[in-house]
C-alpha cells in the first residue's frame, strides 16, 4: 500500500496512518501539513520503506521510530530527526542504540 495525499492548506496528518500494517510508502512531501506527527506507535508499519514529509515547514516535533531500512526525507520541516530505540535484555534492562 502506498499512501500519497494532495496538497491542502492547514491539514493535520490523520492518526489512522500509524495503524496501517501493509503500508510500504508514505509520500506526503509538499502537502502543507502542519502540527505534529502522530507518534503513539508506528510499530505496526514494519513494511514501511519510504517516508517523505519534506517541504512541510509547519510540521514539527519528533520523527517517530520507523523501521531500520526505511528511507526518510524530512527536509524543510521542523521535525527532529533524532530517534531512540530501546530493547529489552534478558534481565529486564534496557540499552539505547
């Protein structure tokens, strides 16, 4: 599944996108989105390979943790590209990669 939306002023990204399990590409560059990205849990989007929100200057906040092999384009946005992954160890300790 590839999701691409046309440009529309002052639109927020729908939170339903993070629940799509077969999403391969999210192409939202230059679509005038504003606000923050839904960040509850993008863990269901394990097939996501292309994530493009570039050119949305009013989009800000933090980039969600995305699959390791996902190509990310967030140029000309207010998004922080720093993501943190944690893993449970055998004795319930966590470490940061």
